């Protein structure tokens, strides 16, 4: 596909603004929601040097495949350590590539200009930009699905072994980020085109089987490495958890059980502010079905099959709808480009108003994600708490000499307390640690349980503190200084007290 100079400039502007939306203020917002798990697991990998056994707060946690953690670990080499940037960089890159891939698909499959409109729609979709700045595997999955679909559409009639291998390698890598939907979703999306005119028969050959075996072998590599080089475990294997998370959850959900109409609500919400465009596109496509081009009908079928698949699953959550978002915006871009071309043919033009709309949406996202969110996180919270702890503890001894005990703490805390020392020791709230007594009794219990020696004057003890609940390990305050999480700017504005953590810092004798 040849691109003229003006198109290159338009694409460069799209990708440049997209990068700004995804990067501005990225390092200023504290950990949020599910990304705390990725931070905690990667931190324990870095502390222990064991990259084959994921642990969450000291307990095995193999609910997701390893490569998403490995990507973050690799990012720490670029950024100098685990932090906001290294944690979120892989999601940001995947989000940016997704915008580019939507552009490429739109330009290849539909009328000229559709890809550029689709790219702007996706880049200025609030929830897409939001999740592309969060350290989870969801945007990695979206990017992988788009990459596989784009690879197919580069040569849908091509039956060479190299083409098949590239396709199945993309499926394998995508499935290693979150789960088997990396294989399922591209298959559903491409099924209508393969069934049309019996194209599937052309691809039933030995080369396809060989490529499928190669993809399966690549998919198995991390599980094999974990089995051979990981620590012995009596828990469930990674593959059994893949089956539980992907197959069992689909047919017999054990959590996240939303109502049947979940995605009727969240697909429009997750495509704002451009949801009316794809809704109009769906209506226009239905009215003119017989006159549609084959690629246009394919897009409607693909979006419909994705929607039915996610609705059929018993486990439903709002952000599970993310893989539908790029295809919904492609449909919206198809309608808008068609609408603009019709207006031009009648001597009318409204291009400038739409350009102003995209610019306004981009500026609004920059203000919200790059400025408002970081400000709301400032003034307190876990980042400020960690700074205070480091300052107070460093008055007694160098920061890298402290050992840390985490008693059922918030997942987001450990990353902010790295000190290049011994791995943190995690204590679950269900364990039989002394609920009352003295510091000496707690330290004795700790040595007995952990099998390690602990210096009371070089041990920081953290506990989670929930609003309006009795303080855990209150008795430690007799001979420890106590610091607690302060409200953030956002919490102060909402006049809400802060959930968070407490730390017990040993007092220096005679001080």
C-alpha cells in the first residue's frame, strides 16, 4: 500500500498525538486496580531472581501466563528499575501499535481515509486510552488480535508456509499474554471471510497443519521452562490454570458473573465519545446490506460474532469488551467516511467540524489523563506514604539495610518501597500472628514462622489500614513510631478519608 506525502504527514500527526495521549503524566499516577498485581509479581521476580514462578504477596499466582511479566521485567533494564514507566511501557506500546494497525486495516479494506478516521477515533476513545496506560494484559491482547487480523488481510489467498507461520506465531504470542482468547478471537473475526465463497477449503493443507504445530510449540515454551526450571510446587500447573481461567470460566463461571445485557451497556460506554458513529454505521449497513461491499459485510459479521462470543461467556466484566472497541470504531469510521464523501459529492463539506471534534477530544484526554489524574493522586496516597517511610527510616539507618514485613498490605505498596535488600516477607491476615502482646512476642513469632533471623532495630512492619476499623498490631506502637497513609488531593476534594497502610518504625533507644 503506497502512501503519498500528505498521507504520511497525516499518519505522523495521528501517531504523534497518540503517543502524547498515552505518555503524558504516565509516571505521575499511582498504581491502580489490577496493575498492582503485575507490579507485585514482577517485583518478587526481580528480588528473587526467579522468573519462572509468579508470586503475589508471597503466594503462588499462575492465573496469567508468564510473558506479560517478562515484558515488564525487560522494561526495567531500559528504565533502570521497576517503576511506573517500566510497568506500563508494554501496554503503552501495544496501545500505540493498535492505533497504527487500525489505520492500516481501515486503509486496506475500505475507502481511502477510513483508516485515518478510525485511528483518530480509537486514539481519542477515553476507555481505550485509559486502559492503554494501565499495566495489564488486556491491551496487549487487543494489539495481538489486531496484528493477526492485519497479517491475514495482507494476503488472504496466500497459502505459503511463511504466511501461515507468521499468523500462528502471532496467535501464540497473543495467547501468552492473557489466555486462549488470543487463538479464539482472530478465528471468530476471520471466520465470515473464510466461509464466504468456500475460502476455507483453499487453506486446508499440510502447510497449515505444520504452522499450527509450530504455534502450539511456541505457546508451550514458557510452561515448559517453568516446569523444568521453576521451583517445585504442589499447586496447580500453569496449563491447568489456563484451562480453568479460559474454558471453565466461560462455561461455568466462578466469579465476575455479570448480567446477560452487560455488553449492551459497556460497548457503547467503552467507545465514547464516538459510539453514535458505529451505531449509525450498523443501522446504515443493515438498511443497505445487499449493496455493501464484501469487506463491509465482513466487518459487521466480525463485530457481531465477537459480541455474541463475549455475551455467551458466563463471566462478564466491563473491560472484557476492549477487543470489540477497535472493530466498533472501524465501523464508525466506515460510516463517517461514507457520510463525508456523500456530502462532498453534493458540494457540501463538514470535514473541518469533524477535525475540530477530534482535536477537542484529544485535548480533553490530555487534560484528564495527563494532568487531572496525576494531580488527584498527589498530596498523599501510597507514593507520598513511601517517601515519608524512606525519609524517617533513613534517619536511623541507610535505606538498603532495612528488612520489611508486609502483613496483608495493599498490593500497590511494595513497588514503592524497593531498597535492593532482601525480598519482602509477606504475612497473610489468616495466619496466627499475635493479635495482642508485645513487639518481642511478634518478633519471636516471626523468627519461628519464617525460619529467619530478624533484627528488631532494622525491621519495618507494614499493615493495611481500612477506614473506620481497629488498627492491626496496635500494640507495636508502644515502642515504634507509626506513620499512616494520608488522603490524596482527590480524596480531600471528595472529603473522603484514605484507606491505606500503616508502618511501624522502631524507635532508637534513648532517642
